[in-house]
C-alpha cells in the first residue's frame, strides 16, 4: 500500500514536469525607455470556439495585443481574457499540489513513528545492560535507515511542492489569454503586446588616459515580466510603444443565396476572413534612434544587466585647464571631443581619468553643438590664490569718495611637467552714470578684455613655477551713497 502511494506521488510530480499547454515563449523584445513591445510565439492545437492560449503579464496593455496566426484551416476571430485560476493548467497544478502535500504529511507521520521507535529502543537498552548489543545495533541501524529514507523523500517532495507553489504564484500574477477559432487546427501563433515591466536605460563610460579617450555606450536592461527571458533578441528604441489604431467598423448583416459552390464557410456577423499571407508577421515601426544588442540575451525576471552597444575612440586629446579665481580658487580641467555622428540618447555619463573615478553627469549637460565637453574636476597640483592686497578710501576735492583696490592672483604649478592655464578675471565695469571706474594697472597685461569686461590670460606654467597677476582699479562715487562692488 505504501509503495502504491509512492508511485502515485511520483506520477503526480511527473505530471508537473510533463504538463503541456500552449505556452508563449518570448523570442523578441523592443525595449523603450518606459516600456516594451514583446513578441512571443506558441504552437497550439485549437478547437472550434474558445481556446486557452497562455499567460501574459497582468499589466499588459490589452489595446496593444495583436495575434498573427499561421493555420491551415482555422481562422482566429477574437481574443478573450480570464482569471488565471480558472485555467486548466492552474487547476491541474493545484490538484498536483494537494496530492503532494497529502503525501508529504503521510511520510512525515511515518518518519516520526520510526523516530519514536528508535528513542524507545535506546531507552530500553539504557535500562537493561544485559540486552544483546549486537541485536540492539542491528535493529537500531534498520530503524534509522528507514527514518532517513523517509526524511529524504519528504525533502524531495518539499522541493517539488515549492516549485509548484512558485509556478502557481507566477500564474496568479498574470492574465489568462484565450483565442476564438473557427475550426479545429494546429496553429503557430505570434503574439505581440506592450508592457511596462521591461525597459532600458542608456549608460555611458568615458575613460581618459594620457591623451586618449574612449566612450562606451551601454544599455542597462531591466525586466520584471514574471517570465525568464532565454535567448531573446532585443532591440532598443527611443520612441514609445505603439498601439493598434483601428476603429471598430459596423457592417450590415446581409443574407445572400449562394449557389454554384460545394462549400460554404459559416462565420459570425461582421467577421472577416484574413487574406492569404495576412498577419503572417507583425511589423513594427519606430521613430528616433534604435540599437540592437548583438547577441540574444537571457535575463531572469526581476533582474537587470548592462550590455555593451558601441565604443568610440579619440587618439589625440589635449586637456584644457580653466581658472576663474573669483568663482573658485582652483583650476578646472576639461576635454573637448567631437561628438559621434550616431545619435546619443540622454543618460548618465560616468567619467574615469586613469584609474580614478571622477563622478557622473547627465550627457545632455556636456553634449552641445556637436561637441562633448567633459569635465575632469579640479587639478589638485596647481595652487590658486586670489586676495585683496590693498584697499584705500579717500575723499576727493569735489566731495566724492574714491575707493582703490589692488588684487593679486597667484598660480603655482607643482607638477613635473609644464601646463597651460586659461585664466579669466572679471574687471569692474560701471553700470551707473554717477559711478566712475578706472583700471589703473594690470601686470602682466591680459591677452584680451572682452565686451563684458572679462580679462583673459593664456598662462604657460613650467614645472614648479609660480606666476603672479596684479591689477589695481579705482571706483569714484558721490557722497551720501553706497557703492556696490560685485
């Protein structure tokens, strides 16, 4: 009797692994920034009427679902939706789960029985030292072996129960899809639908090292559709998922007398017979840029991975050093690259110089006018100081006040190599007719002063060299007023 129960249990577990239904297998996916169009295929034997086809994610956009059937005789004339718990496959698995749980409970009771026998035998031997030891040892091993075998079977069944329970939970988080067929047939179904449970995000890695720059475009792919992807062809797009834009059409229900034919196909009112070759494939159009991941990907539901798409290289890159002491006492470093002709979707740009991670910025912040202007942070080996070295206030014979300022800017190159620095300093400019501003002295003279009053110097610093820039200006303003010097 016990052996028969084990056979029934094994048969139930076998059914779980051999259970067959029209399972939709994902073959292709077009990923967008905030969703995806998924294309799945299934071979299904349909009967006339309503047929269970498979499961789709619960969040599926039902207005986007399209079916391209390839049948010899039948036509697919409609789609229907249902509760996953009412599907035959769910009910079958639920039945198997109940059988396995009953079998596990029975095995656990038997294992407990043998454990009690072992405990009783041990107590009997402990109370009676004259009990034959060989008889005790042989009986102990026999009972222990039976208990261990039962425990192993319980463990095996528990593993299978967990798998079925997981499968049931996955089904409960989906929606059941049915199709209406006009006849009994074997059909190959291609199903296309939109979901928000899969998307992609562009990620960039820029590495600058000794005059060479490499920009790698990567795609961070995420999917939580509830179905593990295996060898799925993935395309990436900047556009949005599209829906069917057909509107329902009302057709008159006309009755005709059909003669001179040996066969008449009865169809529902308003139903159309697809033309030959119609719906053989689903065509998708997208605007904007698109990329393809070179090889099919496998991705477990609920996870994300990063895949490399493109790589761009620049062989000779000269860093540019900019110093604005009035803003911050430091030398900023940047590199300017000719942007690739390929459209670059906005995303996070991670920046590495040599082996040091600098930080990240949005690509849109550094991409403009066909140029990539990438910041590399502050050069710590160039010291910058800006301070007021003289400030005087005096009253003129006309009763006005005159301020005199002298600023000194110091740059020191502690590197072992020469560098060039573009230094910019805003000189005071009067915005009031009552205020007179005069630049008295600048040493060394700037290379240019632009219309906004900003002085520009191109300074070449040798290793361990210090350079000083000083300038003096006066501001004259009427008494009983306050001058604002920005």
